[in-house]
């Protein structure tokens, strides 16, 4: 289990995407692997889910198990620890009580229920489930190390790209996910 400080340092760690990551909107889920620039023993993953009413972008640290089937490779998360996730369109309820490990800027939202129309940001909190991020704060109050989200709703591919750029800045990504919009590449 990570302490809050260890988890937040992992979020701040400089990272690079492996293989040029591309979002072309032909899928609803994307998984991109990252590596630490300074520490070789960490693997990071950015998972993006794009559906009609729900958009989620998550950073986790851990490993994936890959196996080969007849024509392609498949991967499955094995023991990843969620660090940070932004949700547009998802419902969530925070735990009703905060223990001593919940930072005060998060604890004030104990018991808060987020409706689908309330974008929110989940963040790792020590002693709570490692795979699922149990605590969230409203998007408009989220500030991590002086970085925040300016996009408050996603109504277009351009909004998705902007929130992805802000997420990349928060997680200290040194290269970018590319977006394929119609016939042209952007990134």
C-alpha cells in the first residue's frame, strides 16, 4: 500500500508514453502505457473510456499481463493501483466518514454524492481500496500542485482533447496522446 505522499509523488513523476498513443474514436476504451523518465522500476497506465454519456481518464501504476491469442494480443490489468481519474458523466458516492489519512481538502466532501451532470476527480487516498478510487472532489475545486482542469463539460472532440491535455499536464507527461479527427492527425 502506498502512502498519500508516495502516490502524489508518483502522479508528479515525469513520464513518457510508450509507442505513439492515438485516439481515433473507433473504440470506446483506450489503454496507453507510460514509463518514468527517472525511475526505471515504475510502469504507468492511462486508461481512457469514451462513451456517449461517460468519459473517464485514469492514471494507474502497476503492471499488465499480456497473452497472445490466435491473431492478436490481449492485456489485462493485474494489481494496478489507481492514482487519479477525471469523470464526466459518471455517478459516485464518497465514503460517509473520513479517516486520519484523508487530506482535509478531500475530507470535506465525505458522503458527497455526485450526479451524472457533476464532473469530478478521483484521487488516491491511503488505506482505501487500491484498485478503485473511493474518494472524489468536484472538478471545479480540484487543484493538484497548482494544476487544474479548465474544461467543465465535454461536448465535442475538441473538449475531449483539451481535457486530455490538462490531464497530461497534471500527470507530468512529457509527450502527448495524438487525436485523429476525420482525415487529419492532430497532436
